[in-house]
């Protein structure tokens, strides 16, 4: 695994940072979409619940 990571770093050394990030995102877009985005949508209700409770608490203290 270290060999593969070091080979990847050496092969991308001559590429600028912006295009390197773009290439990595393009290469791994399926992994990003399948793992990261469902996690965000699955846990979105936690943040919505937290924010609604916080706003309810703040408005109850104001009025």
C-alpha cells in the first residue's frame, strides 16, 4: 500500500495543485458520490433537528 501511495505522489509531482485536485476528484468521483454524499444526506436530519431545537429554545427565551 505504501508503494502505491508513493508511486501516486511521484507521478503527480509535476502536475499543478489545481489540476491535481481536479484529476483526483474526476478519477474518484464514483467513490466520493457513493460514500460521502449518502452520509451527508443520511445525517442531514440530525442537523435539521438540532437547528430547529436550538431556534425554538432561543425564541422561547426571547419571548
